[in-house]
C-alpha cells in the first residue's frame, strides 16, 4: 500500500532533470537518508531510462515512479519499465483510473476540494496539493475539515525544512520535495546533505 511507504519518512523526492547516468548514485544517497519514495518527472532527460535504472537498483522497500504524467499512454510506459507510482500535476480522472487498473499507486495534483473529492472517488491513493504556494496552511486546515479522515494530504511546491511544521500542524501527512532537495546541477554530496536536512527536520517535528 502507498501508505506503507510513508510510515518512516513521508517525503517524496522529486528528481526533475535527473539524467540516467546519475540515477543510481542519486537514488542511493536518498535511500541512505531515509527516503522511500522517488519520483522522476517525465519532462526530465530520458526519464523512462532513469525510472528503469532506479526500479532495478533501489531496495525493494523503495517506491519508484514518475511525475508529470499527463496521459494514459505515459502510465503504460512507466509500468513497462518497472515504475510503480504515478504522480500528476492535475486530476485527470482517466489517468487515475488507468493507473489503478495497472496496479500502480497514483497521487494526482489538486487545487480545489472539488478536484480532491473527484480524484479520491476515482481511486487516488493520496492527494497532492499543488502548487502548495497557492494553498497555505489555513487552506489545508479548511480542506482537512471536510476530506475523509483517512485521506493522505501531501503539499508540493516550495517546501523547505523550515516550512513543514506549519503544514503538518494544519493536517498535512507529508510532502513532495523539489528544487530544495535536488537540481541537476547539485553534486551527490549536496543532494545527500539536503536529504538529511529534510529527514532531520521531519523527525524533529514528530518528536516535538
């Protein structure tokens, strides 16, 4: 279940711009920091190859998949290379249903409660509030009052270690992390340092 991958560290690494030749090294440094969900957006260079490499080289307890999945054909492409997660910037119900038919986890992007409820009805495993900059913590708190209690809510966009607390206080279950965690120009050492900073910030929140 998608929820199981969030148990220890509910942070999704979004590796936009990842190149296949860097995939294994970047994946390992993230896993060493405690990450269990890795997403390669499909507008990266040769994304299906990177997903295939990560799917083959990461430990079994790591969920690997794609972001920026815009149509059902791309869902099939992710499935064919061993990806098991579909992340979307939007809430296309056909894409959600197709992902679930293929046995994949699916986290669509939503910006309104209407989209959120429709996505959940179509089978979404979690909702990605995107962009998070447009849905500050008071908005998340208001959504939480009406969404089913078991809904997994993941803000994505502009999240930094120091901004997580206000969202978790509002009811967020975890986060998708982009450029504050990874950019193609970063060294593996820098990515590892960022990953550890996020992991430490999350654990401090849980202990606080």
